[in-house]
């Protein structure tokens, strides 16, 4: 049997997915999607950490595999966008628990799309980012255009996509694409600590926050207000909320159970 291209480890409510290769092949996309769907159905998972191994996080499409498909006249190579990339990005975005991304190295093309599908990003100092697509005569996929517009605004998104020049993690942090930059050997420990903190937090509230953020990005204000009202009503009836209020007033530590 071939070695897995994506591995999963679990500890204290945190599921860690590690990309074992820098480029996304068909097999790797299928493995990653299968893992993400398993996480979505696993009630024991309270936070997810997505990271890479080696010197890269993810550089996007496996161009060697892609070139071989381009040489086959009977194939439609870029059908993978609808068939593989879109389901993967949707599954990541739909996870109801916080997703931390540890960008341990180069992050390009669809790899940037995967990174921006997470909620919080820790990047290695000096790690390079690039949208990459226009450099090989393509537009964008993996929701990269949408994520960039929401993160950095339309003007800078156009710059990054039309002029796909590499930029360092420090610049990504200044633009709001990355939340923290640490030394390369601290990416995994810092991302693990952040994921563990989230896993110990108010899971139901985090789920609601993610739902509101997704709605607020695209829907009218009235829709967001209505959703907030409905979710706050539900959260106000949870054991976690009642226990947290009591603990706050008693100046005691708060323990969230997800109920």
C-alpha cells in the first residue's frame, strides 16, 4: 500500500491533519476531503489544525500530474475544480468547529485557498505566499478570489491575482491574511496551543460565530441581525452559558462542555 498523503492525529479534542506532500494530486485531494468529512461527523472533535510537513505548507496543484493530463486529448483536466477542489473548500468552510492553519512554509495557488478556508492562521517567518494562477495562464479557484476580497479588499485582491508575485508571511500578517508570524520551529507548537485553547472553549458559541461570520460576509444586515437573534436565543438556553455566567460572577474558572 502507498503511504498516506494526509495524516490525522487526535489529542484533547484537537484533530490535526498534516499534508505529507507539498503539491495536491488527485489522491491527496481525495484523502483530504475524506478526512474533513470524517471530522464533520465526529462529535469528539472540538477544533481542527491543518498544517504541512517539510519546507512547504501547500503549493497547489501537482503540475506534473496536470501536465500529463493536458497531453491526453480525451481528458478535461480542469474539471477537477468542480469535481474536487470545490467540494474540498466547501467541506472545510462548513466545519462547525474552529480551524487553525499552521502555514509552515510555501503557500501558493490552491494552497492559499485552503489556508484562507481556515479561521485563524499561524505562519512561519519568511514563508512565501503567492496566488500563482495567472503565472500559468489560469484564473483562480479554491475560493481564493472570494477569500482575498473579504480579507484584503477588492483593490489588493486584484493586485495579488493579476500580479502573482511572492510576498512573505510578514506582509501577509500586515494585510490581515495571517494572524501571527513565529519562527519556523514554533509554527506547530503555537498552532497546537491555539487549537487546544479553542478546543477548551465554548464550542456552541464558536459554531454560532462561524455561522454569523459566513452570513455577514454575503447577506444583508437584516438577515445577519435575524440570525444573531435566533442563535443568541438558543445559546442563552445552554448549560454552557448558564455555567459561564455563574462562574464569572463567582470569579471561578469556566469549563465549557459543549452542552
